[in-house]
C-alpha cells in the first residue's frame, strides 16, 4: 500500500513538473523586459525613452485589490508618468501611462501604428503566441497582429501571460515591432487631454482557458459588473439562423420557393 502511495505521489510530482506553474509577475519581471515609453514627435517619428529606475512608493488599493506601487523615472521626459502596481492577492501587474500635459499627434497615421504607449521585449520563455484580428468576429491567429487586445503568450507547459488594455478598449492597440511589443493607443488619434491615463494589465496564469477566465473575473471586478444570465438574450435563448446579407439563405431560395418555404 505504501509503495502504491509513493508511486502515485511520484506521478503527481512529475505531472506538476511537466505543466509548470504560473509566472511570477512583478516589477522585477517588468524590468527584465527592458520597458520604454514611446511617443510620436512633431515629425511623426516614434521616439523611445528608457526607464532609468523604478522606486517603490507605498501600498495602494486598486479596484482589483491591494498592491505595491512603483513609480518610474524616464530619461528626458518629465511630462510623462509611468506607474505600476503589483497586486498582492492576484498574479497581475497593472501599469499606467499618464500624460501630464496631454499629447498632440501632429501627423496622425494608420490605426495599426501606435502614437503613445509602453514598449517591452517579447517574453522569451513564452514563445507561443495568440492574438485576435481587428475584423468581423475577431478571428484568433497564432501570431501577434495589430489588435485591440488581448494578446496571449504561452509555452509547452501552458504557463500563460495575458496582456490587455484595462480601459479605452476601442482605440487601444497592441502590436509587435522587431521583437518588441508595443502596447498603447492607435496613431489615428489627433490628441489626448491633459492628465490622460491609460492602464494596461499583465496577467499570469496556467492554461489558456483558465487564465482567460481569471483575467475576465479581474476585469469584471474592476468595473463592478457580473456576467449576464445565459438566457437573458433571445438570440441565446432559442435556436435559430440569420438571413441577413452574407448568410446562407440571403438571395438563395430553393427553386420555385419563397424564403419561408425554403
């Protein structure tokens, strides 16, 4: 009996060693990715500004719970504030980019470029990627394409990292540029007001589905919302099909029949 228990314990330990654990997300992890702040100048060029150092300030309470706050000092930019909070009770890091004097985009560009944001190295220990196209039904792809988010990085052990905006969802942008990840706002924007602040969340989990569920719960807690009832909407409550432009029955009736008869 003892041998059997030992054998089961060995199998369980091997299993956990194989699937791994979630990443430790914190300010040291962010430092390892060489973060920079990027902004477009008057000529439309995207300029990068290094983070010189991070300073721990105090414990703060966010909408997602308590955490340790850190402030960044940027080279050459005193008008931009970068703040990070490492949550105490959840494997998450929230980063705010604040523009004290606002931002003027002198040469608006493509919605697939950023005008202002955070730039980091791609996490090398999470080589697999998942993102969602900005198109009908947001189809998933196994690469990083320009997207409003979220994006997912993971490895064969299913250690998972989700990166997404925490506000301004419709004009947020995440894109890959030369092995760096840019997380910010679309370059089509003309301007941003004084004191504008854009939050981004980094969430660590194990398993893509489970991580998405936990990330979703954190966002609902942040905004004080609850999931709607599965049968609250008539389109979900009943089985049916659509006949709008592009669907199968649109302009495709059976020979000699109308829509209803088809």
